């Protein structure tokens, strides 16, 4: 599993703000960060073209670059 570590200074208020927002949404801070990343990456691969059908859900996800084979 790939891990990405974020570090904040002791004076930074963003970690507390993220904790509060995650709590409001009923999710973990990790899930909130993943949502931020997904929203930020939405326009990155817009020109990928139409989706490719798969024989199974797993095959579909692999063929469309959503998970590694």
C-alpha cells in the first residue's frame, strides 16, 4: 500500500479544521483528505475518452485506469 504523509507545523490550524469538518460529515479525516484529492484531480484526465466496457466490475475498473491490474 502506498502511503503519503502530510506534516503541519504546530501553529497550523488546518488539522483541527479538517478534524472538525470530517466530524460534521461523519467521516474520518483520511476520508475527507481523499475527497479533496478526488475533487482536485477531476479535471486531470478529462480527455481520456469514453469508458471501456469490461467483462466484470474488476475488469472494467482496470481497463479504465481506476485500479491497477
